[in-house]
C-alpha cells in the first residue's frame, strides 16, 4: 500500500483542530494514494436552551471526494430536562446515508421513587414502539434489590429480571414463559466465583489471584478453558491459554511506561494480533496465519483527543 505521509499528517491535523476522536483503518492490499485508508471522525458537542440540555454528534468518513454528502455515516442528538421530579431524556440516531428511519430512546428516571422507565422506538413507516421496560430499586438490609420487567413489542415476548447485590454476592435471575436463567457472582478474598445456569447451559468461572499469578478457569459441559497469567517483572506479563480442544494461545504484554504498552497475542496456525498503545494512540495489526505464513494484514489506528 502506498500513500503520502504528508496527506496523512494533514488528516490528523484537521482532526486535532476540531478536537474529535479520529479512527483510521488500513485495508489490506495495494492502493495508489490514500485509497487504502478508511479514516473516521467522531465529533460531539453540547449546549443548552433554558432547562433543556442538548448533546449531539456525528460520525463521518474522511477521504478525498467531490461528493461531500457521502461522508457522514451517523448523526445523533439527545435532549434532556427535569420535570415534576423526573429526569427525562430523548435520544435519536439516524443513518446519514439512509434517512428513511431514526432510532429513538426515551428515558425517564425518578430518584426519589427509585424508578426508571425506558421506551425504544423507530420512525420508519410511522412511529413504531419496539421495547418498553421499567426498573424499580429497593434497599434491603444493606443490599440492593432491583425488579426489571421488559416487553418486546416486535416479538411479543415478555420477561422480568430480578437483581440482588450485597457487595460480595450478586444474583441476577431472568425469567420468561419459555426460559429461565440465573447468574450468581461471589467474591471470597482473592477468588471470584461465577455460575450461570439455564435449561440449556451451565457454566462456571473461577478467577484466583495469588501474588504475581492469576488463574482463570471457565468450564461448561462442552467447553473448558484455563488461562495462567504470570507477571514476570514490573514490565512484562505472559498469559498462556489452553482449552479442551487442544487450542493454545499465548499473550505477551510489555509495559513501555507513560501509559504505553505493547501486547502480542499468538494463536498458532490461526492468527497473530499486535496492539500498540502509546498514550492517546492505539494501533492494532491483525494477521491471519497459515502455518508459518502470514496471509495479509488488517491495520487499525485510532487516536483519542481529550478536551
């Protein structure tokens, strides 16, 4: 792939001037000019009008073109205010290239009543309600209890989610007419236990920290996997993973200081992933492997700009 370093620097300079988040993907192959780059800018802002707070943003491609209208990908806006003890917000998002429909989220929250409501809808072909739900919270002897009934208007399916959390133990029960599932998390000193059980699947996760070694075990009827993570020294961590099918992967993380790190994950005969974090910059390189051969590469570069 061939491209101009000056042109790339110009794109980054424009992004920094507007203070958005810039994400650049590099496609595998040979291209002339900047055709191999797929840069995207996410920009957002906020303002207020009376008691109404406004947030808005846009995701747009950044590439040389005479068709400016083809650059925006998604636009969104959110208005929020308070009325009668309720915090109310309405968020809308639309595909900028297909403006026939918008996705809407209406939220209402009452802190005194410990009650929240949510409605999701779309505007394609009229106002269509997709989903409604409510969440009621209760404080019970130092524990937090939540009740969350939900109804999907499109599938006509209803369920309820019951939650319990006392700090060390968290229980989540989801029940509908056709399915029931329970998830239990419990912490004992340096060990975290998690159990998920339904009619179709049961899974146990154990995460144990011992000095510089962390052991993570995931087991179900069909799959078992263990990861042993060893902090070799202050700057290096090695984490091999093996499962019951004999698949092996090894992750190596090297701290470079100043919020920078290099992480490489090798899955033999499958892939090699390298992630480089350098302060606000993050670069990912994914390389499929066939034996010892690398079959192309996908590159993604992102920069977060704080303001």
